[in-house]
């Protein structure tokens, strides 16, 4: 007997956001999901960065790992991350992608969003990592354009 499908209202509450439209944001979402579920040294995330960025993959990959490690180390609450197969995003994933995309231009907004996400008052270090990650994507030719 097949399990009954989850009611649409529960799905829309758990996964309220559509997937990002840009390649850069989708790559970042994949990294967040893979590293969140399988660890910082996930081979699929590394291979995808290698395939996308070519020889310049190390800097964005290292900074994505640093961001996820810092997030895990400083967060005082659990952060919901959907499995890679999900066609929608959690509010936390949306917040991370938005924050990383805005960290260089709007660091104060990024700090407030990340502080709320982590339930932590001090988020300055992770904002710096998010800005460096955003710059690495832009320097490699895939800017994280988030409005």
C-alpha cells in the first residue's frame, strides 16, 4: 500500500518558496542542501562546483564550506533544509540565498537576517563569510543576483 500524499497546505507551509531562477542561486542551493545533509566534504557538491567553475572552483567551494561550517557552529537553533529532490525551498534556504546575495551591498540587512536565522545576536563573522562567498561567485562569472 502506497503512503498517502502530504496535503498541499502542509507542503506550502514547509516549502513556501519556489526554486531560484539563476544558475548561481541554484548551485548555491545545491551546496547548502548537500553539505547540510551529507557534510562539508560532499563529493557531489564538490563535483558540481568543479564542473560549473572549472579550474577556479576552489575558492567558491571553500567559502561555501566555511559558510556552512560557521552556520552550524554558531546557530543556536535547528535550520530546516529540504532534501535535494524538493522542487521548492524552505524559508531558511530562501533566507540564506538572499542573505549571501545581499551581503556585499547590504551588510546590515544580511546581519539581521542571519541573526534571526541562527537565533543568535552576533552574526558579524558569518556576514563577512557570506560577502566573501558572494564575491567568489561573482569573480568566477556567476554573480548571485538577488533582489
